[in-house]
C-alpha cells in the first residue's frame, strides 16, 4: 500500500510539473556602445540594445534557456543573482569557478530551473563589468501552492484582494549608482593611484537620474551634523561630489598612494547635469502598487523613500517575510526588497527620494510618483529622509533589516558541523582586500574553472564542504572605518544569525551565545543571498552567516561592492565535494551548447 501511495504521489507531482512548467527562451545580445546616462555619454554594455536590460519573467518551475551572445570587444559572463542553480552549477556564470569567459563573437547557453519564486536579477560577473551597466530584472511568479504573507496585515477581504492583485502585476524598480568612468578606467585608476575608489557620480532609478553638485556650503552643513564625518574629515571638507577625500589616511589605510595618478571624476570634479528622471504613474483605484526594488549598485547603499507614503516590505531577496511598515529602506548592493505601497494620499505628485546610504558619500537623486486623475495636492510633498539618509521627521520609520522574519517560518540548524573565521581587511594596498586569509587575484577569473578542476587556484582561497552539512562563517571586519560590505554567497540562501561591533573573540557561535546571546537569532533570522556587515564607523564589526550545503558545485562568496570584489574580497566554496557533480560535456567545451 505504501508503494501505491508513493506512486500516486509521484504521478501527481509529475503531472503538476508537466502542467505548470514551460521552457522559456531568453536571448541576450551584448554590445558595447556610447550612451547618455545621467547626462553624460560614455561606453556602456547594452542588452538587446537596452539599458537597463529587459526583464526575464517566469513562473515558478519553468526551465530557462538563456542565450548570451557577446558582441562586446572583451570577454564577459552573466550571473543570475540569487538563483540557487540546484543541479546546474555550470550555469552560475562565474569565470574561473563554473565556466571560462565568453569570448568576443561567441555565445553561451545557460540552462537552469526556476525552483524559487520572487525577485532576482541577472548581471555581469566578469571583472568590473557590472559597473558598465550589464544588469536586468528577473521575476519568478510564485506557484499557486506558495503561502503568501498578506493576510498578516490586511484588515479586510477587499484589502487582501487589492494586495494580491498588486503583487500579480508587480514591477521591477532598479536602483543603482553610476560612474562617469567605465570599469576598466576605474580599475586602472585604482592600480595607478593605489586608492580604493569608494564613491560614485550619480544615483539612478530605472537607469534615469542626473549628477547633482550640492553647494559646498550645504555639504559642509551636512558634515557638521554627522559625528562620523566630522571625526573622519578633521579639518578637511567633502569633495565636490560629496566624497570623503582620498588623502585621508583613515579612509584608505596606511599604504602607498600616488595622488597625481587619480583620474578626474573618481573622487572629485563635479559637473552637474540635467537629465530626465523616472516618472511612475499610478492609479489610486488599485489601492496598492507592488515594486521589486533591486539594487544593481556597484558602490553605495541606495536609501529609498517615497514622500508621505508608507511601504509594506513583504519579501527580501525573493523570500516572503512577515510584512513590516516602513518609510525608508537602505538597500545594500544586490539585495531586493519587494514592497506594497498604499495609494491612499490626495491625488498629485510625490517625490521619490534616493540618497547614498553609505557614510563615505553624500549623493542623491529623485523620481516622481504621480497619481492619475485631477490633482488634489497643491504643494510640494514632504520628505521622510534627509540628504544624509537620516530621519527628517519624528515619525519616519527606517527599515531595521536584522529584525525581519522569513514567512512561513524557517529555522537554521541549532548546531553546525564546521566553523570558518574570515577576515575582511585590506591586503597590501588600499584597493586590495581579503575575505579569509588571502586576496582573490582578479587574474584568477581566467584560470581553469574549479568546477572542472578543484585544484586550479591556491588552496588558501578555497573552502571545501561536505553535502548536507551546516556551516558557519564568522566574518570579522578588522579595522575602521570601512563601509558596510554586502557579502553574497552564490547558490542557496544563508541565514544571517548574528552581528555586532568590536572584535569577535570566540572560536564558535555556541561559545559566543554563552556570553552575548542578544547578538544572535537562531529562531527566525533573516534568510538571504546577500547580507551586509554593519558600517565599521568608530569600531570594527563582525557578522555570522549559517547555511546548509545542499547543492554540490563550485560557488563564489564575495563582497558585492564591485571594486572590492575585483580587489580580492572573495572566496571559493567547493560545496559537497563528496557528491561532486559531473559536468555535461557541452559545458566542458565552454559554450553551453
Ligand atoms: C578570454 O577568455 C578566454 C577563454 O574563453 C581566455 O582564453 C582569454 O585569455 C580571455 N581573454 C582575456 C583578454 O582575458
Ligand atoms: C490594519 O489596521 C491596523 C490597526 O488600525 C493598522 O495598524 C494597519 O496599518 C492596517 N493594515 C493595513 C494594511 O492598512
Ligand atoms: C549652512 O548653515 C548656515 C548656518 O546655520 C546657514 O546660514 C546657511 O544658510 C546654510 N547653508 C546652506 C546651503 O544650507
Ligand atoms: C589639518 O590638520 C593636519 C593635522 O591633522 C595639519 O597637518 C594640517 O596643516 C591642517 N590643515 C589645515 C589647512 O589646517
Ligand atoms: C604618479 O603618477 C603620475 C601620473 O600618472 C606619474 O607620472 C608618476 O610617475 C607617478 N609616481 C610614482 C612615484 O609612481
Ligand atoms: C538632490 O538634492 C538637491 C537638494 O535637495 C536637489 O536640488 C537636487 O535636485 C537633487 N538631485 C537630484 C538629481 O534629484
Ligand atoms: C494652491 O493654493 C493657493 C492658495 O490656497 C492658490 O492661490 C493656488 O491658486 C492653488 N494652486 C493650484 C494649482 O490649485
Ligand atoms: C529623528 O529621530 C530621532 C529619534 O527618534 C528624534 O530624536 C529626532 O527628533 C528625529 N529627527 C527629526 C528631524 O525629527
Ligand atoms: C605588495 O605591494 C607591493 C607594491 O606596493 C608589491 O611590490 C608586492 O608584490 C605586493 N605583494 C603582494 C604579495 O601582492
Ligand atoms: C586560514 O588560516 C588558518 C590558520 O592557518 C586556518 O586554520 C584556516 O583554515 C585558513 N582559512 C582558509 C579559508 O584557508
Ligand atoms: C545534498 O544534500 C541535500 C541535503 O541533505 C540533499 O537534498 C541532496 O539530495 C544532496 N545532493 C546530492 C547530490 O547528494
Ligand atoms: C572580547 O572582546 C571584548 C570587546 O569586543 C572585550 O571587552 C573582551 O574583554 C574580550 N574578551 C576576551 C576574552 O578577550
Ligand atoms: Cu566590500
């Protein structure tokens, strides 16, 4: 009898799969062309002629055939951020890890199954090319069986239906920073000057925005209200792009620098522009709009807020959470926040404000939320946040990321099999970094992929795990000041179980919990694909992530500040070495076809 039940179950599962899943073909042609972004023309990577890239829309369970054709005059790869690549580690898009780079004039076919639901994005994963604009949204519509969290907040059936209707037509909103130099010019500038290029030139919403040059008197006034900036700056002032100047030793560490080799616009030389900004037209009859905020930023946190409006954050990194009502979200690089915005204000125009959420720069942009119909609002809207991302009112609620809870509840294991201590710090130069004991040289991207050859790179850059085991990463930011580092683990999500300031002087989480239980959550911690450390302001900081190895393959863990990744803040995880996958011959032959 057991047998026949199993058979029926298997049959119905197959049937469900057969009914639900489709194969979705997505061709992406990459070209290198001059475009005006933020009011300035530079070379960028276009995707099917577009920037940002076209959205990939899927149903949970779909099979994806993603064909990249590289018409750029350099090697590229494409990664699917947050997609766990269960059983398809060769489609993760990381050079030196899961594939060799796609050469000029060549194509590569990525194939994977959308086991997960929610908001993700695709982006460049070769050298600094993310900062050349190669990114676009991915949305996976949840299967009907997926439990949703809206009933936790809805006060009526009508409201619940409006929320579900808004989610059904959710729209991606890409937030990002932008540089006037292309990624190779930035990297060359770092190598020549020895400096970490920690500032951007503009912030963009859906690829639109301008360069603002805030008056020096305003920058100085804002500095005066920030104890952190006052302490770091001493008797200096922010540069014309609102950036901590690069000659401040505490900002760059005590390494050799050549200030005459700094290219214009990397830290200073603000030139304002006046480019169109994004306009969102919304119909208040719908009661809610749903947006998937996706940060494709290379440098800065993007703090996002809509004047006078609430946002109900209902998913983070594609994973539903118990919804929380906020007025501003400081979005770390590569995270996604899905929000419902109640359209319950007088008809009119409301300013959407986005500012740098990173302490090393004051930078801002705006967009407009416009209600359809005759305007009732006869004034400019009131901001929730200031230009430095602080609360502009006594009522402003800024999301506290660490307290969000996955929905339905999901819990990490109480104990782990292995613990690794990883040092996040500078290595031999201001622009080179470690995540562990060594720095991941950018040239290793051109080496033989670890998926094909587990010994292709130095062993101090590799962690080997067994399938099914639970692992802790205790990450110590070893000096201050350092900006928050958004650490992304490829493949399956991890739990962010603890964080704090100072030096983590315990050998395991179990030991630390005896002394500082308040710094940990093993009950319902955030479940993410990217977790940012706190800013190391006056003091060093630490963070602990925990995950179960479920998907054998070679996966990168790295900082999502692009210049930090290029500078070596990365580590190779060889997950499930005891169940190592056999790579299909087509992938060994480097095309995926
Ligand atoms: C481009 O990638 C190929 C492998 O596909 C590699 O052999 C070559 O060295 C790379 N070129 C550069 C300039 O890195
Ligand atoms: C439901 O009502 C409570 C109590 O008035 C309120 O706090 C909450 O914001 C309401 N929920 C929504 C989605 O408006
Ligand atoms: C800066 O602050 C001074 C003194 O509070 C004030 O007079 C001045 O108008 C401010 N300047 C700007 C641009 O906000
Ligand atoms: C700023 O302070 C440094 C020491 O902290 C000093 O050497 C320098 O002369 C000062 N510069 C000015 C313009 O006061
Ligand atoms: C510093 O950079 C300038 C400009 O690129 C260069 O001419 C000079 O030789 C460099 N100095 C050193 C010590 O490398
Ligand atoms: C940045 O803020 C300033 C001051 O509020 C404003 O004048 C400017 O338009 C903003 N910049 C952009 C690009 O919206
Ligand atoms: C806005 O209100 C003011 C004063 O109440 C009035 O003078 C003005 O005409 C109004 N403007 C619009 C566009 O309705
Ligand atoms: C910001 O929040 C703090 C703490 O709640 C409060 O003391 C302060 O007055 C608020 N700022 C403004 C401008 O209301
Ligand atoms: C450290 O930097 C110096 C130049 O400042 C360079 O000569 C040396 O090779 C570097 N060492 C390592 C291990 O990268
Ligand atoms: C870092 O070095 C320590 C001490 O030699 C060693 O125990 C640890 O395994 C190393 N970590 C990595 C990731 O290589
Ligand atoms: C790896 O472990 C996970 C979790 O225990 C399991 O679901 C999966 O089937 C295993 N994979 C292989 C290839 O053994
Ligand atoms: C651990 O670090 C804290 C500060 O972060 C310090 O107060 C404490 O004394 C340290 N404990 C040990 C055993 O060194
Ligand atoms: Cu970083």
